[in-house]
C-alpha cells in the first residue's frame, strides 16, 4: 500500500483551511432556508422546515416568545409546502421582530437569496406569534399572506454575526407593521 507523503497531506489540510477562511459571508448564500437557518443559528436540525418544531422537542427549548438568534418555524401550508425557517436577528418590540433568512423574496428574478433584517409582524389574535406577516421584497412591504407559525426554537450555540446589520432600520420595521398600506387595516 502506497502512503500519501506527509507534505501532500499537510498541503491538502492547509488548502481546506484557507478555503473555509476565505468563505464568503453568510449573506452571500443562495439556496434553501433550512441550511441557511442551521448555519446562521447553530441549531443542528435537518429535514424539511416544517419538521423542525417536532424535531426540536427534547433537544432545544421551544417557545412562543422571540429572541435574537432563535429560529422561527412556519407551518406547512398550501403556499409553503415545505414550511419555512428563519432566524430572529432583532427584537424591535413585542409584536415586531426582524428576521434574517433565505429563499423568501425574489432578488434579480430568482429565489434563494439571503435577506437581512426583514420585518416580521405578529398578527395573531392572541398576540402569541401563531400567525405572522413577513416583509416581501417584491412588494417592498409586508406581503398580503398570513402564515401560521409553530413557534421559536432557542439554540445552544452563538448565532452568526451576520444576522443583523450595524444599523438596522427599527423605524422602518415599525412602519411596515403599523402603517396601513393602500387602505388595508392594520392587525391589532
């Protein structure tokens, strides 16, 4: 059996380390929401987004209160047949948070891109984060759909530093949530 020379092995390890050190920002990601949320939150759950809630049972804390770094799990619906997961980047106030996620809005005509600090608004009648509206780039505001949510999963690891910008637009998030668009009444 022929052995790999030590220098070749050392070079291969160094090349792999250099590649990961030069990796682009998490915000350059293009793909599905699940791998993005896993990388951004440190929560090690796999499978379709809607399955995360049950998979987290007994492994991670599950709650209905948002906090920075938590993953919000959207239910499987006709519009979201695989569900959706996103990471809370900022808590603005009790019914408004900012998300960082992937594969929601179209950018340059395609889905999959990461979006940082987008508005998420709790429109649930009981103020319990069971129904939400999400900022949608295509309409430059909250989308018209209301999405049912299982809740938030708190991770054990530190969330990625790119989750939030240095100067998030808190005022914009509040306007997105509470100022009616074209006569549409706001949720209370």
